[in-house]
């Protein structure tokens, strides 16, 4: 067959397959793609969509055996895409998207350098495609998302973007992504739900605009019941935005049909939120995660939460059993995993009252957490570290309850006592102060607070707090 006859035809059957795969009904989607390959052997789109199915399974489940089996597909699919007609906007777009997806997968399998180069290639390919086909909106979806993220890379990693020649801007990146969301163009419509996915994550983690995020999810009426990917997304965003009740509800009310892929990550998210709500079955979900998940991310954190759950029940044998596994399993790529490893090594256990208040507060159960903390005073705790944590936890609760002046006082006290200490409390307090002043419209004080956060060295969660503070600075400068 000559290369001339190959084509990119995103027809109705491909669309149906892509929609099924985006909902994590992977086998249904793959069966449709096989039909399409038989009926339309010259069409390259099924091979492109197939990459999504591999992406989701590898990205969420991180199984090294599946990776070893599937990794050769990357080169095979890119070769196929290169056989398509160069005058199609899909010619470069499909190649960039495949590279982008494999870059995300490579991060999960510890191949960071390869991932970075892959991202660079994907980005430059998209930029090239934007020049050739400026009206082809899917370009903007991925390029805009990348540009937004590049805009917030912490100082410690700046050299990477400099070497790679990647220029970031939150404002331009989000505006670019918005063009896809707002467009009625039929090609943009095809990728609409995928664009929502990027948009929601960036809204919360980069722009820090939770109100806008939840309003968007309401307005677009995202189908978290039948779209498992949306259910996982909303649950993860709920977990990261103190909305445990909502996150648990979304995962428990979703369509449980066996047609959906088995994603062990769900058990981790559900277990964390149930522990925050103090549900008895939190342990069962977390145990299901650590027993079935073959990957490295979130494992130390899940084991730490299990050790806490047993500790709070007064079962020290269970607590120590899970704590001793922390050193053996997982990796320390995420700040939470790093912190779990550090806590396990220290051999110390958290103060039970502060731990319970922290979990309640993380889940959004502020009134219960506040009542619990107010049974004590800072001076009731024996060490500086515990006094500091007490002030910080209470500040966070006041902050979340909208009691700004009480929060500001306690955040300032936390910074004063904790700025040269290894705990993250002072840095997080400075970040939160920045958010409060940003909300009040006091740009000078907001900037000063974000800078204070960036200036603190050697504490837990440094990378993720720096990225958030950096995003704050850039928002204030309107970049």
C-alpha cells in the first residue's frame, strides 16, 4: 500500500470509540477501533485513539509489566502517523499528542530525562502545527496547557525550561485553552471533554481559583456518573480542595458497570477522603490500593495514612506494620511521599489530637476540627514543633471558615516562630497569607507573603509550595 492512500478520518465510529475511551470504557472503545481498522484500513485515526487507552492504563495503574509490553507501541504509532498526508492538521497534531502522552507515562516510570525531551518535542511540534494550521483548535488545547504549566516551574527546575527553550505564561496558556472551550468549531467540539479535563486541573492547581472551578463543573454539568475519568478528576480535585464529602459521593455514585477499566488509584483517593471523614472503611480502601497497585507514586503516603488509621484506633501493631513498609515501597517523587518517608524515619508519632484535627480540616470538616482544637491551647503542648503545628492548624481552619483576621494573626505567629525550621508550617502559612491578601486586593502584601514562602529553605513540601507561590506572583503580575 502506498503512503499516499493513508488518511486521517475522524469519522462517527472513531468519535464513538474516542468518547468511550475518554470515559474509561476502554474495551468498548478498543472493540470499535478494531471494527474501524477492518472497515477502513487506510484510516490512521484508530491507531491514534488507541494511544489514549494505553495512556490511561499506564498513567493510572503504573504496572511495569504492562509498560514493558506496551512501550514499543510509541514508536510504532509515530511511524504510522508519519505515513499520513502532510497537508492534514492531524499529521503533526497526532505525533505531538502521542509524544505528550508518553512523556506523562515516562514520568510515572522514572524516566525523567526522556520525558523532558519528549515534552519539548511535543511542544515544538504543536507550535509548528499552529503556524501551519492556525485555525486547528486542538493545537491550543495541549500547547496552552503546557504553556500554563511551564509558567510556574519552580526555581530549582528553571534550568530545564531554559535549556529546552520553553517559554511559559499562565495568562496566555489559559487564554489559549479557553479558545477551545468557547468554540463551536466541530473539531474543537470533538475534543471538548478532553479540554475540560486540562482546564479543571489548571484552574485549581495553577490558577488557584476553586470557586471558578466548581462553578465551571456545575455549568458544564460534567457527567461524573457515566464518565469515570470525570469522576476520578472531580474526586481528586475534591481531595485537594477540602471537599471530602463531595469526592466520596462522586466515587460512590458513579456507574459501577464492569465495562469500566479497573483503576486502583480510585481506592487511594477514596481511602484518603474516608480517613479525613473518619469513616471505618477507610482502611479497607487504602489496603486495597497498597495490595493491588503495582506503581510507585502515592504508595508511601497511602502506607502512612494506613499507619495513622491504626494508630488512631490504638492498634500499635497495625500502625508499626504499615510504617515499616514505607521505606521499602514506592518512591519519593511527590512531596507527600517524601514527607511520609521522613516521618517514618523519624520514629516519632504525631500528636493524636492534632492529627485528628488535621484530617478533619483536610476533608473540609472545619467546625468539628475547630471544636476539637479549642479543647486545648498552644501552651498545653510540650515542644515548639507541636505549639507551631497547633497555631498553624487553627489558622488554616479560621482561614477556610472565612475568619480572615483570626487566621492572619495565627499565620503571622506561625511564620515568626517557624521560618527557620524544617516543618512546612511557616511556608504554608506564608502561602495562605498571600492568598488572603490576594483575595482582599492588597497586591503588595500578597506579593510579600508569596516571596516569604519562596525564601524559606529546607522544609517539607518545598517544591509544591514554591510552585504555588510562584503561580501567585505571576498572577499578581498579570502574566
